C-alpha cells in the first residue's frame, strides 16, 4: 500500500511538471519560423531562414539559468548553426563586455534589446529555444535549462 502511494505521488509530480511546461509554451510560435534578418555583434547580417538545422536560443545576461547553459550553447555552436539572441541585456557595448567576461563567441549573438524578435516568436521567458529544420519548420521548442546532450538529441532529431 505504501509503495502504491509513493508511485502515485511521483506520477502527480510528473503530471504537474508536464502541465507547467505546456502552460509556459502555450504562446510560442510553431510551424514555419517567422522570417527575420538581424545583425550580430560583429556586424554580420544573419537570417532566420536557412537550409541548415538551426537552434534559435533566447537568453539574457541577468538570467542565472542562461549563465549555467552558456557552455552548452558554446559547445553546440561548434557543430550546429545557432542564433544566440540576447533579450533585454543592454547596449551592444554592454553585451560585448559580458560576452568577453563569460568567454562567449560574438559571431552568432544578436542583441534584441528592443524585444522585437522575442515578440515575433512569442518568447516571454528565458532561456527559450527553437529547433528549426532545414525547411525552416519549428520542430521543437523548449523553455528552461537544456543539457548539451538534450540539445544534441533534439538537433539530431530535427535534422532527420
């Protein structure tokens, strides 16, 4: 009887977690990723549309979970196309100083200080990730921490 109660409690916790995640993700875009062009911190114009599997990663300098995830994103960006979008994180100068302090590449970082890109994709929390297929379809979206293995598996699945 006690074992049954423990199993039921764990089941309720799992249901609560999945319900909360579904609630968080309710306003995120799905289908074809909206088309946008933006300038990275090193001045290169990048597009949301590509013929490559892409991770669009929304983060902020003030987000502690984003700081924990930074190494995961830097590792993934060696093997996959990543648009690393900083939300409400100050000026380009502030952001460049932050990236230097945290050992981040700036060639894929976009400053969304105005919030226009986050609004376009329905992002209200950080970190938020969109996994985009070669045909520009949003295959997965995630809010919250994702491990390097989690990123790799979702990007691999997206590329199929």
